[in-house]
C-alpha cells in the first residue's frame, strides 16, 4: 500500500471541514466532492451490482432524500424517549475515559477521539462535548476527528497517518455508534495490525491498553467486541434512526485508493432544512449537564467476546445465507438497511416493541415480511435480512 507523502501538523488539519457540526466539535478528514459528480445508483441496481461482485458498495452511492414526516415524528419520539439514556451513557463513557487517561494526556498531548464515519460521528461529538466540559468531574484534554472505515477495504490509512503525524505522543480511541455482528471491529483490527509490532513508532498511540487490545468505544455493543461500551443492549439510539441528517449532512464514505488521497464523501447541502445534527447534540448534551448523580465507571475488556457469533451462524443456516453481509442486526442497522438496501424480511424479538415502531411502519409501507422470533435473536431486537440477488450471495 502506497501512501501519499504527506507530513501533517495540527495547523494543516484546520483546513478540513466539520460537515454541519460546529468546528469545535469535530474535524472530518474526508475529501468532500460535489454531489453531481457522484453517480446516483438506485437501490435495486446497487444491490445487484454488490451481490454479483461487479461493484463494491463503497464505489457507489444512492443519494439520500429528506426523511418523511412520519420518519421525522418517530425520530422525535425516539429522542424524547432515549435522550436521557444517551446522556447518561455518554457521561459514563466520559467518566471512564477520564479514569483511564487522566495521567497520560495534557493540553499539548490530548486524547485523540477518532469517530468512524458515519455512525460514530454523533457519539464522538457528544463525547468531545462531555470531555471538554470544565464544570464536570471528568474533564479531559481531548480532540475529535472523523475518518472513514469501509468493510473489506479498511480504515482510511491516509487520514490515520495524518493524525499520527500531528499527534505523535497522544493515545487514540476509536468511536462508533454500536456494534452489529462485529464486522467493523474486525476491519479495524485488520487495519491496525501494521502498528502491532512493539517496535513500531506508533505502537503506543494505538495499543495503549495492551498489545492485543483494539481501543474501540461504542454506545451499545451487542456483538461483544468493544474495549469500552455503555451497554450490550440493542436499544433505540435516536441517532440510529436517521442517516446524514443526524451525522453532519455527510454521506456514507466512498473509497479512494490510498495513493490518491483521502476517502471521499458528499455533503448534502440540499438537506440543510431537515438537518438535526447540532440540535441532536445540543439536546443530549443539555440532558447530560442536568444529570444529578455522579456517573458510574464502566468495565473495559481486553479481548472481544463475540457473544452473538453463534446466533449469526444459526441465522445463516436457517435462512440459507452464505454471505454474512446480508444479515444486518440491531435496530439501527435494520432500519438503515431498509432505507438503503433491498430487504427480504425483518426478524423481530417481539411483535410490538416500542423501539421498532419505525421498522414496522417501513415494512408496512413496502410490503416487507416480518417474523417474530422471541428470544431466539436475543440480544438483538431486530435484524434485517437483505434479499438474495445472485446464487453465490
């Protein structure tokens, strides 16, 4: 793999944007390209190209439309229902990070939060707000960036190297919204393997918790792979219900060969009127600041537990699925798959759980089959199975 010859200092990083977030909340290391320069591939055509192996999903984009009124209403309900939980979880994560890193970071050598674009962005922004709160007991010098990670193609090595060059004496923590099957964890681990030799100059930046510990933080970790997570439950994380309009108006990332620069993304300027990105952050952050009890310290894990691997294997057998990428577990992933992919059916733990209202509404709209399987799919509340488009998928 050949990287461009880029020597990055912190001032250079100020040239990059933050989507629709505040500049103080995050810097997103993506090459933002014009929407008109990206082919808008319909979902059904994209699905056929992906499953036939003709194209990788990160080479195409189905351009987003504004959420419907019903979708917006259900997002607002989810925010009202889960905003305080999200705030409490963020406070606990910040408190734990403070405990782990308070003796190792400073204003000159801050903790570097790297959010995985896109689902990690809202969580990383909330953490950056919490750690920057000088009135809290868990204030910690930190800086927040967003970079791309793509299944089968890995973490953007150009963006990561830019941060390692700019912060050579800082520990790094990777932030995502939730885990589904653990596929992104595995992708992250593969991408970081090059740094795993203790003699590598950047070993200590990444493997600060141990030679085999990938420092991945998530809000929810049903798959059991994160180093640090607020819970292992599959719950209705409000930011999981929307796409770009709660993620800084940034599209899913598009792959770029490392020799050509950063991964690319589209900024959805036409969706500004529907954007909730900063409003979501302000709402949850205000709830965090109003919490009256001190946060509890969370456990950290030295090894992934892969607690749902057997469940995924069983589903693959039951539904004759040879490509695990067709299985999209968690409420958030199941919802996103309905909006972005071509689903065959939805599996639910219960028929009328309040957290799956939007899923059930979308299924009714599109005539998608729902199966209720009870604790057979626990700890997941919902799983989308993508429609098979070719024999080998």
